[in-house]
C-alpha cells in the first residue's frame, strides 16, 4: 500500500500495554476520521502490537511498525525481535537508529546499518532516525553529525533501497532539554538531508523520500512545524500517548 503524505507517526516507547492500547484506539479513532490524503503510523511496544492491529482493524489509513529489531533473521538471541518475525506479526515499518537506541543503549552506526538492511530484506520499511545532541549543535557540528549518520547507513545501500526509506530528523537537543527547535531549524536540517539524498539518488527519487520531523511535537506547535519547508510529516513521542492530543496533531496536518 503506497504511503500518503502527510505522515503522522506516533512512537509509544515503553508505554501502553494491550489493555491501554485498546482504550487508546477507541478514543483516537472516534476523534480522527479516516482520510485518504495522509498516513498514520503507530509504533506500540511489541507486546501491544497485536492489540493495536485488532483495535484499528478496517482503518486503511492507520498502519503499524516496531520500535526496534535485531539484524539477524533468527537464532539464539534471547529477548530480541527479528525483522521477519515483526513482519509476520503485522508490522509494516521499523524504527532504526532512534536517538534513545543510540544514546541510551549505545547502538552504533554500523549496528543501525545492519538493522536497516535486515528490515529491507524482510519487506519492512525502515524509518531511519538521525539527529544531533545539544553539545554537537553548540559546537557547530549539527550538519556534519547528520551527514555522518546518513552516510554510515546509506553508503552501503543500492539506490533502489535508499528510495524505499523514510528519514526522521530528531534534534536530540530539543527533546526534554528546555531548548526549543523552531520551524526554521527543522526546515534547515530537512533541506540539508534532502540535498544529501539528491546527491545519492537524483532529484526525482529524492523528492519521493519522506522526511519526518521528531522533536517535541505537540498540538500547539504541530501546524507550524508541518508547514515548514521539506517537512513531510512528524514523528511524535509523548503527545502520541494521548488520543486527544495525537488526534489534534493529525488534524493540524490538513
């Protein structure tokens, strides 16, 4: 099923078990009528994925992914979820390289690259997350950091696979730090990412790769951020846990 922009993605992180997931969708779907001109993607905890799929059955505009995966397709890797298992469970997307995987769990760029390839091989669409910390931004290294994160994954992929990706820019410095990213900050980095993609796959293919913004998106700033140049959607954290708030963010996209 083709993606339709804007793309409104909600990353629930380690929140909402199966029972809370059912209650969330009862409230959210009542406030967000089905639309043919956008795509909503949820990333619930793995143990809540089945409940989410049941709760949103029949809504073609609501789709699902996993928050993380392991790069091997199977094996003695206790506690891990493989891309083939995630696909078989109903996921269509996978977050790779999320800032918390990098900074909390120490995921390296080569590990992110392996996960990206594993997702593609299993017919999952990867959302590759990139972004700089506050120290890196203050040191004037924001563009270089994002370029390096992209290169570490994209340099090993054929052009066709790059064209199948989604990119999410997460300004780590604007998440829980008291700092605020402006729409211009988002537009600047999204333009930088788009330029990198054009260099790799050409103008036409690069224009079709969605670039999402993911930095403390809330109902009161969603419309402004979604209106920024080169922003094709948003990746929402905390506000996606509240059905009223996430429905308001989705409404701001249209």
